[in-house]
């Protein structure tokens, strides 16, 4: 199989697509529960499609470009879960094929073919975490496309437009998931080792990186949302406040196989002498890429949704050294077949008796978000949840800016302050939601502070649920 994918023919692309679809689609067909990140994305997209502006009309830390993308998907179809799954698969395919194209076009390794894309997609299918569309997966696509712009096209060095474009793409990635902005370090390192005028080239790269943020900040300034942008994106985005991925312990276990493939490639890479100076410099850049990817994963303590994707690019590069020609080529075929089988077993471990307990790796589907049947009768009604549990929104629609409860504490956590009470009154709007779900036992106090808004709410037979009369 390895010999087959070392060729560069259209048949290899078709075989690669069929292999990946055969590996991933059966589990999607069997059904995967909605993840917490997907539910949050659906709610954000719905609010934006309804006319809300991020950070002004929505208390949520989702990065602006990712939020706009979710809003665009909701404009195509209301709560498009299948579009999210299709989008995640498409983005992973695009990243793998783009990386394969860049490696082949720039001769970063003597071997060609589609081995890079094959390894990228195989390892990326180990966890169903990458079957869900996340801001990190979306932003990482821009980082992969920025790679080719970081590489010089001639001995004279860089074309200025390419450097600006590289910084611009990294900036777009950060506007999807803020820690991806750390990849500007990779760009600066590439400038140092490839460019003749490092200082001038670095300024071009930084200007390109800051340009998307300047455009977003200018727009939000005129919409009176710039201070909230600082609080909810630039501050909350650098913490684990909005992390809603798998437990860090499970994420670390799922990274064992990718790390083993990476280490095996690194060992063979250190013992391989490359003929071209460019290939040596590119290997140095990918080592820096690996360090930066680790730093970006550590920002959210390794629990960010889709964190595996950060490891795929350096792993795919160094795996080229693992799969390079050897006198005893048969053992490489066995290793690749073993990787394929391990990927399938880990992906479908929930359907193999006692395998989850044996590996101490519960299936990712067990951490999905299940709807609360108590709220099924409220379908399509407007609701405000005063608490961190967002499951009631499965059936209902959020109607206020208070979506992320942690960020909403800026108001509801300071009800002893006059300014916070005024903000709550303003944010509730002229048409308050039909229902309130009070997890924090705030309704009695809110009825005392704002009787005109919260006074009409009366308790129902469901504990904590209030209906406006």
C-alpha cells in the first residue's frame, strides 16, 4: 500500500478519498452526539443570523471569524448539524491535500506521492474530535495555507506580497482561534532563515498579521463593541474559560499514537542527511512549528476541541522520513498497515466489547451533549438560561445576549452594583424571552431589582423553569 501511495497519479487521489471515507463515514452514519462546542457554535450562528453582533449583542468568547462562519452556515440551513460534519471532513481533506501539494512543489523531501496526505488523514481519523467542526479546525486551515507563502520562490528571497499574505493568513487563523496567533513565531523564524533582509521582511509579516485585527477592531469600534471585544476575545480567548472539548486526560491518551509516529519520524530524520540547503532549513522550520503547536495546545491545557489537528502538520512532515525508502521495505508496509488498523480500532472502540475499559479510553461520544427531555415541549420558544447548562437550548432559541454564563457574570455576578442592574435591563430588550430557566436561583432577586422585566415570570411545574405571563 505504501508503494502505491508513493506515486503521483490521479488514481492515488481517488484511492485516498475512498479510504478516508470508508474509515470515517460509517461512524458518522451510525450517529455521533452533538458536542458542547458544536452546540455553542449552532447557538452563536443562530444569534448572528438573527441580527446580533458579536461582543455587543452576544456574551460569547467565540472568535469573530469563526462566529461569522457559523452565522453563514445558519443562513444556509437552520441548525445545520450535517453541514458542520461535512465541513469538518472537507476542511481536514483540504488541509491534507494542500500540505501534500506544498511538500511536493517545494521539494522538502526527496520522496513524492501522496504519503503526506495519507498519514495526515489516517492519524486525523483516530479521534472523532475532528469529526466536529470547531474554531481551531477552521483556523488551522489558514495556517496550512500560510505555509507556502512563508517559503521563498527564488534565490533572491521573498516576494513582498507573499510575506504580507502569509501574515494575513496567520491573522485570519487567530481570528478563528486566538492561540493560533502564536504561529507568527514560525513565520518570523522562516524570515530569519530564508530572507536576505530579515528586519524589513519581519515588518511586512507583522503588518500582514495585524491587518485583519485592525479591520475587525475598526468595524467593532464604530459599532460600539470594541471594549467587549477586548474582554471576550483577547482576554477570555487566552484562558480555558470557553474550552468545551474532551477531558485533557482522554486527549492525552488519544495523542499517544500520533506522538509515536512523530517520534519515529524524528528519530529517522536525525539520522538522514538531506542534500539541499533548503531541505535542511525547512526541517528546522518544522521543528519550530512543532514547538509552537505544543504551545498553542497548552494554552487551553490540551482540552480545546480539535486539539489533535495542531500535531498533524509536523507529524505528517517527519513521517516522510519514517516512510522513506529502506533496504527492507516490507517492514514499512507492515507499520503502515498497523497504523491503519490501530486507527480503525481506536475510532470504533465503542463497538468492541470491553475495549474501552481495557484501554482506559472511553469513547468520545460519551462526552457528547444529550438534550434534556423536560424542555421538548418548549420547541421553538425563546429562553434565557441563568446558569452554565446549555442543554435546554436544544429545543429552544436564545433571545438575549447572555449565552456564555461565565462571561455573563460581568452582569449577573454583580447585581449589588447599579451599573450591572442597568446593563441587565438594557440587554433583556423590549421583548423578553418567553421562558427563564433559573439554575442559579437568581429570579427572586431579579424580580426585586427589576420588577417590570422579571415580575411577570411565574414558576411552572418544571423545577427552575419560569414562564412569562
